[in-house]
C-alpha cells in the first residue's frame, strides 16, 4: 500500500508532465510562433502550480495524518494519550478526527487506570481472604489435637476404663469423624499455602524404585481389605532430586481416589513410571468407572466433585486433585488425566529429575486476572 504522500506526488507528477508535454506539442505544431510560445509558457506555469499545490496539500493534509497515525500507534502500545504529538491543521475532517481520537483516548486511559486500581483492590482482598482462611483453618485444627487424644484414650480400656458396646461404637464414630475433619482442615491449609506461595518444598536424592515399592506396601492392606489388586509397572532404577514427601502426597491422593472408584473383586490399581532424559513420568491407572470429557476439564479445580448430588457415595472435600496439581507445578512439573468411560482412567504427572521450582505466589495474580 502506497502512503498518501507518494500517491499525491505520483498523480501531480503525471498531471504536470502531461500538461507540460501538451505545451511543447502545441509550441512545435503551432502555425503562429507567438501563440505557441504563450501556450508553452502557460503549460509551464500550470505544471509548476500543480507541483506547488501538491506540496501544499502534502504539508496541510499528509503531515497531520502521519502524526495522527503515529499517535494512534503509540497509544496502542502505551494506552496513554498524554504523550501524543500536537497536531495543527486547518482541514476540518482531520481536525474532527483528531479531536475524536483525543476524547476517546482520554476515556480509554481513565478506564484502564480505574481497571488497574480495581484489579489491585481485588488482589489485596483475595490475598487477605486467603490469609484469613488460612488462619481460621489453623485455629480449627488446634482443638482437634486434644479431642483426638482423649478419643484414643477412651478406646483403650487400660487408660479410662471399659466401655459398653454402645459407648464404644459412639467413640469409634467420633474418632472416624475427627480423622475426616482433621484431613479436611489439612487439605484446606495446604491449598491456602499453595495460593499464598508458602508451601515448603524440600529436595533430596530419591530412589524412585524404592519410593514406589514403599507405596505398594503402604496400600497393600487396604487393597486386601477392599478386595482390590494393587500392582506395580516399572523396571528401572532411577534417581531424582526432588521432594519425597510431596511426591508421596500426590501418589496417596491419586491412589485413594482410584481405590474409591473401582469395584471389589474386579478392581485393579496400577502405579508406575516411565523414564526419559530430563523427566520421570509417574502414573496411577485404574479400571473403574472412568471420567467423561466434560468432567475432565474441571477435574483439577478446587472443591470440584464429579458427583455433586446429595446422594453421592464418595466423600471428600474436592481439594485432593487441586492439591496434587499445586504440588506438581510447585516441583516444576505438570499433571493430566486420560480416561475412557467404563474402561479405565490414568492420572499422569511428570516431574523433572532436577526441578526448577515455580513460584506459586504468582498464581494469585493470575487467578485475579482471569476472573
């Protein structure tokens, strides 16, 4: 595309050349020499006037348009109208266009300023809310310690005496409910720490084979009790430098979920890993109900439940997978799921062998910006 300045000069140049050419032709072909000379001089004046007129038009029209275009370009980059170039013009259309641009720019600049202030307030409010929730969760956890202690003492006859069957059942129910509440509060605290970027990660050399064998042993009794087969699928000895406890936490959440969603007698849960040059890819696979594509999109969000009905069979806070995602990303990895309904579900998470930790404190800002 040609700039308007070049277009004007091309048009005026061609016009001037034609006028001058016609003057020369008339001069050479005219019978009366004086008449030919007059036509030649006239054509020279007209051609010159055309060129001078083009220069004037270029000065009065193209320069303001170029300045306006530059102002618009700068505004699109900075969103500020205050540092624009001043435009002076006597052309009404250009003057009106520039004026409208200035008014629009001032409104946009004010709107962006207000929006930034509003976003900052939202960030502060959300951060305070998270900090408050974290404090409340911590305070809720404190009284659970003596409650759990006394319940465990009541369960032991040699400490506080023998209970009848009804009392024993009641104490067992209190104990089970206290454990559930303790886990829920623990999950909430972990989630708040992830949001605030305060979850601590410790790194050490880890024998992956030893870690996975330990998990198999840990869940072996649960598998026998629920008549579920828990198997391993790995055959390599690999060392990684990462957080053993956090990886165990991710595996535990995924394995417990898998156990909850497979059927007794036919249920099978497989844990394993695949090795590549820079990462280790862990997985937990089950032959349970599977997950629909619609639910997979929401699965790692906080408090999300696949079954939200009042009659749902599976308990839980809906924080487990969100915590897994936060931990894996905190270790510099990623987590995802592949599933086929009524066939199988596999959760994968990839951890760098020597992870570069991601600062989780940035997540709060991203969450506000995405609202």
